[in-house]
C-alpha cells in the first residue's frame, strides 16, 4: 500500500487514527487537520527536521547565496494535466566544482529544502484553486550534457544527502519523474545515487527515449509545457525556454570562489622514492566502465598517468603499455587533482605515480572509495528497478 489517503493498509489506517488521537490538544494549531497533512508527518521524520532546519519559515526568512540563485539550475514551470506543479532540473550546464568552491554544502541542502517547501505551498494553493487535494509534483530531468564533471565525488556525496533528506521528510512529494535526453553516461550516474532512493521512489522514475516530447504531452497540456520542450509556453518576451522560471545555470565565475579547493578525505597513502614510481592495477571487466581518481601530494608536484596493460598478470613499465591518459606533472601539492576515464574495452588499467625530487614524497590517492586503494569501477549498466 502506498500510504496515501484511499490506499492505506489496516495497519496504516490504525496508525493514522492513533496519531490523530494523540495530537488532539495541538491539532487546532496545525496548518491543516486533514488526513493528507497528518499522513505526511507520519511518513516523514518531520518534527525534529523542521525545527532544526527552520523549514516553516525558510521560504520567507532565508535567502540562498547569490551564486546558488544564479548558477544552480532548475525551477518550477507549468502544471501537469492533473494540476500538479512541474519542477525542472537542467543538468548539463551545472558547474559542480565551481558551486562547491563558492558555497557551503549546508547552503545547497537548505536551498533544496526551500525548493521543497515552495513546491508544497504551491500544491496547497492548487488544492484551493481546484477544489481537490494536490500533494505531489511532477519532475523533469533534462540530462542533455550530463558528463563526467557531474560524477565528481563531493558533488555525488552531497546529492546523496539531499536525496536522503527528501526521502525522509518529503516521501510522497513526488508523483513521477521523467528523465529526458539521457546520454550513455546516465546509467552510470543513476547507479551512483539509486541506493539513496526507496523502491517506491525508484518506481516513479521514467526514462524516456527519442519520443520524449510526445510522451510529455500525454501528461502535460501544450500550454503548460515550454516551447523548447515541445509545448507552446513561452516567457512574455517570447523566450521558448522560459528562463524567467527555469534557471539554466552555467560556469561559475572564479570571482565567486571562497576557497581554493574542496576538502577530500583520502583513504590510501603512498610514498614514492627518488626516481621511482608506484603502480595501482585495476581489472576492467566491461567496456563502458568509468574510473575516477583524486590525489594530492605533500611538498612538491607529482607525475601521473593512466595506462592499459598489453599482458595481464605481469608488471610492465610505462613504455611497454598503452597510454590512455598521458603522463604529466600536476601541482597536486597546491590543489588536489581529480579525473575520470570511460574505458572503451576490458583489460587491466594501471595508475602510475612518479616523482624525481625530493627523495621521499607522500602521495595521497583516492581513485574512488570502496576498496583498499579507495577504488571502484562504475558499471555502465543499470536496471530501472
């Protein structure tokens, strides 16, 4: 059972009735007393969260930093055929690293709470306009331009926290989520975050193919769908992308930066002696797998490259292997480096770190975060559970 009004199991109905009886003394003070409102509190870990995050006043008393307002994409635009608000997220133009160098993680989380509260208020207004209850939204993820920069580890970790917050406190706020213009990298990105989502939420995600405009029009009236997405809605000036309602973001100017780097917790430490190198080996089983790495050094720059072995199982020097990421010097003692690689074929990948000076140099590596060397392989295939 979904836990919504009209779809309650006997146990859920009993819990609702018990909850209503226990709060009789404060019920008249609540913003609403109907079952829809009370079920929202039963489903979410709502009380402490709302008090701690000041959710009741966040839309009126808290303002996101300017960099988030200007460069975090998305916005509410239109209503679906059932009257639910539509929220758009435009992924491609977002500059994760620039945003994280310019604002705190808490600012991102609070901005998303603010969005959720604004959408909930819009649902309440729609309920009054239509004379029936509206409690969930439709979301559309425009994934055109989704790239490896969006798989940056600090960004994925923060997005995971935001999804957990959403699941805990707005569990039935989502009616359906359409993914459009999904590139080949989308399954990899989805695999990174789907464990933060409940099965109920995962079942609401619909990945559309080339006919996405036709499908959207089945759910959204053309007058409520931006013209750039196949509808007829435009801004007053004729802008087909409705930029007055949907932010399309872009690269964050360095003038917004408040820090030089984002702190990373590294799990492995290597020492490279004068004139030597260290190799980390990883077996790639499937084409399309994505490898990520992060590293920093103490005291001096460092050489780094990625190679494919010709013969699996035996050690080879760089000259005997195929170079897939050219070996070069990095000022990793000044700014931590990170990168990623989409592997076009299976084989054995070598990360090679080398330094000529000084005689003892520590290299902190964090290729990913799941094994002895903080390494993982992001698989190319996902199942839409």
